[in-house]
C-alpha cells in the first residue's frame, strides 16, 4: 500500500469557466491556469504522483508546454493513472476537500466523485469529495481563489 497527498490552488478570474471535478459549475468567475485549472483534479493527480514517487503535476505537465493549454484536467488524471499502472499501482480510494467561498458546491459533489471514480476505475463510493468555505479568512476566504486537498491510497507496486 502507498499513501499520497496532494494540494493545489488557483486564483479566480473573470472570463473563465469554473471547472471542478470535470464539471462546469455555474459561476461569474472561474479558475485561472494554463489548463482548465481544475484544482480538485490537480490535487488528486499530485497525490497519486507523490504516492508512486513520480514528482508533481507541474513537472509532468508544465505550464510552459503549449500541449497542455486549456487541456481538461481529467485527461491529465488519465495519464497519471496510466503512469501509476506502469509502476504496478492502482488507486484503492481517494478523499478530497475543495475550499471555496462561492458558489455552493453541494449539488455537484456527487457528479464530481463519479467523474473521478470513472477515470480511476473504482466505485464512486471510494471517492470522497467534500466542500468547505474558509470562513472569510485569507485569500480563499476573500473570494480571490480556491484550493483543494487530496489523499489517496494505492495498492500494488514494489516495496522499495
């Protein structure tokens, strides 16, 4: 078994779609980034990459590479899952938390979990997606951005 932890954050900006867990959430502003800036999926990618000792999302899919411009983060997650499989690992479960003041995400959390589970090849019941506010504190609390945390449990792979 291997455990991985991931974190990501992005600023909110006008003129961008708010993509979280592969879902376009209705909002006046979206997350700013080279890809679709899906902080939730980015955190899951980093957790998996960390668990298999393969660096992080920024090194694997650099924002200096035009190939990743506006790419769906779900496609990046597919590539990360393939990399883990090459190392003999598969995700057993994942637990995540999105931190965002607005909009409320409760109506979308189940679909986000289903999207992630589908890519991971596990039942949606093994994907926890929670949403919290930052109670008005800090940059996220001031509505300037969003953050996400993820922890994954992988099975398989070598023990070295």
